C-alpha cells in the first residue's frame, strides 16, 4: 500500500510550528490565516469557538 506524501505550504509550516511550540492559540495570535485554513482542511488543526 502506497503512503500519501503531504506537502505543506510555508504558511502552514509556520502555523504548525507555532501550535507545536506555543500550544493552543487564539486566531489573532496565529501567524497566517491561509496556513491555518490549510491545516484545518487536512485535519491537522481544528477551531473551537469558546465564550
């Protein structure tokens, strides 16, 4: 069975790095909106609305 290789954009790499080293962040603290959207689409990140 062949494994799928996923290539992330630079923006997605920056967001993933920030989430890994800084933990959960508010949307305004993320380095890139487009990178965040890319990670959400791939299922690597999720957004939860809190009060």
